[in-house]
C-alpha cells in the first residue's frame, strides 16, 4: 500500500497546546520547575473521556497543565516550529494551527504580542520548511462572548491569505457551555475581515448543536460535526450548506464519543457528498497525529487509496491555502495515486 505519510494533504484541525510533543511538555515543565500530572509522565498516554462533566474536567485539567508549561516567547516559538516539522513529516503541505492568545498573554505582554509571536514563527517556519503554516484564532465557549469579539477584532487586524497570517476564526472548548448564538457578533466581525469561520460543533453534543451552529454562525467549516449523522435531516442540511467537516476520528474515540474505530461515521459523511478534512485535534493528549487518522480510515473503515486521495483533496480544497499551494498539493496527490504500490 502507498504510505499515507507521503500523501500530500492539508491539516485544518490542530490546537496549539494540543500539538505539543509529550517530550516537549516534559522538557518545558523541567525548565520552569513545574510538576506535571502522572498522566503526562509515567501514566502516559492518558485515559480520557468527554461523555460527562467529570470526564471533560479531567481532560481539561491535563490540557491546562500542559498549557501552564508555556511561559515565554521561546516556548511559543518552539511549539509552532515543532508542529510544522511534525506535519511536514506526515505529508502536510498546509497547516492551520488554532490558538487562543489569551492563554499566553500574561507571559509576553498581552494578547497582541502573543499572537504576533505565533504569526512571526509561523512565517519563519514556512520559509524554511515543507509545510506552510497559517493561524486560526479561536475564542473559548467558557469565556464571555465579549472576549470573543475582542479576539475577532485582533484576528481581523492580522487577516491575510498566506503563511504567517490569520486565515480563520474559531470557537472551541466544551460544547455544553454557552449559547452559540451569543458568539454570532464575534463571527460577524471575522466575516467582514474575510476570515474563514470555523467553530466547533457536533462532537460532545448531537445534531441539534450542529443545526444551531449552521443557523447562528453560517460557518465555512465545522470542527468535528460527526454527530450530524444521528439526524438524517441535519445531515442533509450539512450537505446542502457546502460546509466542510474537520473530522478527527481518534479524538472521537479517545473522548468516548464512539466506542471504537468502526463506529466513526466517516464513510456515511463522505457518501453524503460532504467535504471532509481529517485532523489530529490534540495529539499530545490523544496520542495520534495526522497520518494516524488516514491509517484509521484505511485499516478500520476500508478506505482505498483512491478514497484516501479524495480525502486529501478535500482537505486541500477546504483549506485557506493560496492557489499556488493548493494547485501544487493537488497535483502531487495525483502523483501519489499514480505511483505503484509496495
């Protein structure tokens, strides 16, 4: 079989903190004199669940512990650089890394410097590596919607069309918190700036959350969206909208949304003509990166090389990559598919 690591693709669902290598988290903790939970040291990888508040609290506690290890500009730059290197090793030509600069603002002088550092390193990594890196600024559902508007305005100031710019605006954290419609004004700011609208919906909550997000925000992509399959009417709404779904299979399994790989409804989504971009979400906590998602599609869901190539094309077409990057990736996908199998 053709190796999925050499299949050109775009990576559209990767969180900044969650992108870290576990070795990096441990190193940063050592540098800053911090103690990590056992789940990030001797008990790694962690056992997770997002099916209830208690399970989500444990997930969030580990996430917060990792984020607390990021204490200065050098740490921020290291994370961007390593994410670009790791993506390049898995065939990613374009990465949209999602960051909430609020989390790092106290250590570098505010949300503007935090974002500018990430953007500057994204531009540098793009000049020097095989993967072009852009940024999605993400607001958090657990903060006030006015905070989201502040972030949307900041994102708008750095909006662009290539590596080292902000290309999208998202909304993440626990879907069960906050009212999606309350964040619509922030997305309106992002829309006016020409940013892609890429909120999370339809992983921890079911199809109703997907429908509400489609109505309130009119997104370009949905983070996850897999549970739209539970209501045929909502699944048709997604298909008719043209919205792409950022499907992260191993995230869904790790958080207990699905009991195993065979339950992930990737094929159902694809067969309804819905564009899909596979993503790794939070490799640090889920123990899997981008190529692992393609391997799961192949080994557990029976996707052929032609179908894997179609998924890769979908990721490229759903991305905010400039035309020259998209065209080159699409051509190389055809080359990958034309190559002889092992």
